[in-house]
C-alpha cells in the first residue's frame, strides 16, 4: 500500500507533461549578463589567463546583472537553482514557481555551504584536525540555520574525498588522508546539516560529494583520471561515502573524474549497483557543474544527446547547469531511445525530496526579517572561534609560546593583515569584511604591536624589517598561501613556500629575536627550512571569520592547542603522494641502498599524520590488548605530565602483519579526545570490532584472516606504544 505522500507524488507525475517532468531535472544557475560581449565563462578565462586584469574583471562585473531565467521558470522548465544565496531572491523565484507555473511545483535551492555560510568557519581540512565529531556537527547545524534563513534548502557538502596527495587543491575541502576520519567527519556534518526532521525550516539537505574517489586523481591534478583496484576503492575510499549514506544524506553528487575509465557521472555500476542497490540510497543524485556535458570531453559520449542518455541511464537525477537534459531528453523519449519510466523515477525522487522538506505545504521557509536576524549571530562567531582554536596545530615550540602580555611584538607578512584571505577556499557565502585578521584582533584586544608587510611589491623591505624587529621582544611572521591557491582547479606542482617568504623568515631569524611562524594555507606545505630553523610554528590554515582572535587565543595560551594533523606534511613535493597508511613493499625504506626511498629526501615525513603539540605534555603507559567476543579491547594509561590542563587526542592504529594482500603498516581504527589536569592520569579503553580488521582478497571477498595483528596507541601515528597479538577470530 503506497503511503499518502507517495500517492500524491505519483498522482502529480501523472498530471505532468513531458516538458514539465524534464523541467524538474533542470538545476539552473544565475547567469551574469552585462555590458560585455563575451560570455561570463569566457570572461573568467580571460581573467585567469591574464588577458584582462582582476581590476578590469571587477569593473565589468560591477555592470553585470544576474539573469535567473525567469521565463524558463514560468514555463515549468526549472526545478532547482544553484547559487541563490539570499531570502529575497529565493522567495521571488519561489513565488513564480508556485503561482505562475501550471502545476505550482516549488523550487529546490542548492548552494555550496562547505564550511559555514556567512559565518565562515575554518576550512574543512583545518576543522578535521580537531578530531571532534561533536564539534563538526555543531558547526554544521549553525551553518544550516544561517543558510536556510537565506533561503537555501540543500548544501553541496560534506565533501569526504579521501586525499593523499597534497598537490591537489581540494585537499582543503575534506578531512584529509584517512578513511575513518573522513567518514566520521562526513556523518557528523550530515547529521548537523539535516537535523532530526527535514521538514523543519532550518533543516538543510546534505548533498554528499564527490562520489567517488575524486581525491585520488593521478599526480594530484584536479579532474584527472582515477585508476585503482576495486580492493583499494572499497577499503580506502568508499567507506567514507557509505558513512554519510548511513547517516542519512539525502543527496549525492558524483565526481568529475572517471573511475577506472568510466566517468562517475555516467557510471551505472557506481550510481545504481553500489549506491542504490547495495547501499539502499533513495535520495537524489545531482551532477557536478556541467559534468554531464563533459562526458563528451571524457570521450565516452559522442555528443550531448548521447551524454544525456548515458547519464539518465546511469542514474543522474538532476542536471547541474549543463542544459544537456533540457536539450535532449524529450527527443530521446519521444524516439523511444529511453523509456519515460526512467525519467519518471528521477522526477519521483526529486519531488519526494521536495515533499520531505515540506516545500509543497510551506514553499517559503524564511523571509528577509528572519535572514537579517540570523546571519552572523554573536553565538555563531563564538562557535567559529572555538572551532578555529580547536583546528590550529602547534607544529613546533621551543619555549617561545605561549606569549605574555609584557612582551613587545612585531608582526610581518600581509596574511596577518588581510581579513579577506581568512575565509579560505569555497566560502562563497562569506564576506571578507566580516572576518577578523590577526592585526585587527590585536587592535580590538588593545595589544601593543608593530606591523609591517615585510614584502612590498615583491621586494623584501630589509631595512624596515630589521628596524621594527629591533624594537620587539618576539617576532611573528605570517606566511603560507592565498586562499585562491587551494580549492577547485588549484593543484600545484610545487607545494613549497615562495622563496621570498622564506627570505622574510630567514631575515627575521637573523635578527636574533624569537620568531613565531603562523602558517595560513589550504594544504600541507613542504617547509623543511622553516621546520628546522624557526623555534615556534603554528599551523592556522585558513581559519575563518574569527581567525585573528583564535590565533591570539592560542599564541597567548588562552586556549591550549590540541589539534592534530589529518594530513601528512612532506619534506618535498616530490614525496607526494605521501601518507601514513602506506604498505611496506618488499624493500621498506631504510638506510641500506636498495630500499624504497629517495636519494635526495629523508624517508620520514616532515610532520606525520596525527601529529600536534600542546603547551603541556602527555605520557602513555600500560598498553594492554586482549580479545573479547567480537572485538579487540585495548586499554592504555595517559598522563598529563606537564603543568597546565590540556586535551589529548589518543589514537589507536592497527597493522595486519600477514595477509594474502599486503596490508597498510598502520590504519587508524579508533580515537578519543580527553581533557586532563596537570598530573592527572586516566586509563582509556578502546574496542576495535573484528569486522573492521578484514580486507578484500583478490576475488573481492571481504575476509578476516587469522594471524598476528599489531596494535599501536599514541598521540600521533609515529610515537606509539604497541602490542602484537594472535587473532583467530574464533
Ligand atoms: C563545482 C564543484 C562542486 C560544487 C559545484 C557547485 O564545480 O566541483 O564541488 O559543489 O561545482 O558549485
């Protein structure tokens, strides 16, 4: 017996014309039209390849208007928008859909709310370093409250693309290199975005992305091929997406890349066999921007019509801005090339999601008044500041930090004085002017300081640097990356610092003053010189709206840093991809010549996965490992051996010593964060289910193989206690 909602949707589909059905699959973006002859996309290319300057581009944009294709909307040819981020516009368009189309089907508004909407939080890679699902959920809930107040129904997030190659710019958008952390991060975000009931006005649909394995692009090059064994795909990449589906994500965005030669956008095995048949996903799929059309570029579709056919057959419900469905589906169905039922199934899922959001009964979930009173609330800023302090990783500290208020400080580096850069990549709903830079925070807190960019027009201002440093007790230098250097289409062949930034740091080191480097970046950086020569290094990432205040909280010890890296830092770009859960090989890297290593680079990473310092110290003892029923149970004593309270992220790794396929030397299987007072000890317990210790054999059977397993527990993936036990799984 069909439930009422299904009956209503089926009845509605029965009334719809072919055009109206296809209209529901069309996600439009506002086009920019203005006093320029070329298309907006061409204009963008002209700016990126330098044919016009950013100023000229800005001037042209100032004349541009947004075209929302209202006539298409009135004709019932638009089911959704991407990129409408304010209540006034959303309600205006919704009113056209509800009052001026034949059937009054409400619109679905999607937007990239990746790490906050207007209250921008640290980039996901930063926030993942908190190892804190409760925090991740809270920040997602906040961004859902803000974004839905601005008329948004669905976010194209969380992104849980496991990323092991720091050359890839989009490593900034996920939870780093580890499978378990990406899954936990994504599940927490899904729960935070969607809340308990999608029909609530502040519930926002989570559109999990990018399905699948987008982070494994060859050579870290964006959009590049992904070619891997099914064993590795199922063991290291798919589980993070599965965790989000299990958490209830109601939408999925396939990835731009191909997977073993078949683009995800037209990959029926991925979108139907795995996602729907095996995982039971019943929500909608939304293509990535223009991705259906790009199947022609991939060379798997002869033309746009073929791309439309392949995408619908593979299971793409909604076409994001390529227009390929709008142009071709009617003809394909009328010619009998594809069955109308395939279209009806996609329409059904889209209408069902709109019904779950309550849009048929309440198409206007917000208004301008609500929006005004919701955006950037003080409590949101406070949460963004908390998230930022929990995301910043103390990489080195030779008795320089925390600072004290008597010290005179001199600050160098334009990144210390650029609030716009604090948003990081994919912060399209944020405003730079809302963000607090490091210099602005010093002003706001009345802390005496001297500031100089250090580099002026690409030249080191050595005289000014030395003069200013002379007056200071401690010197802070802000270096790293602009936000445009990470995110989409931002892969790099060299992830070391620009030479002039190194020169700035070395100039300051030569003054003999204690130097603190604050890194602003969206990916791991190869910083061996900084790591060797600078006594204190804080990894701040792109920390969001409360950047400056959070950095000062850490520098002055108001907050004791507790974050740990979720992505490995290499000595050199040439080590990429570099990650902790590698396999041993037949000749594990070591001192003797004929082993797996580089002649010109150290074997170990600069900073290992899971690494991060505190202003206190922690010691581990008494690791015990035993089996019970269906799990391995571990206990370990952790002590705060320092003189101030602090949080420690205790990590539990495992190695299957012998199996039919080579297994990673370490895999994260559990972690817990614990707050300890000075001198306090605690015995912590972990359980690792037997089922989490298996792997796929060559026949793709998932099996648990008896034998020796080593368990590692520690404050990072390198410095651990370990015990080896024999598991029979009996
Ligand atoms: C982009 C990105 C995707 C984003 C989408 C919509 O190309 O790949 O992550 O959600 O377009 O803006």
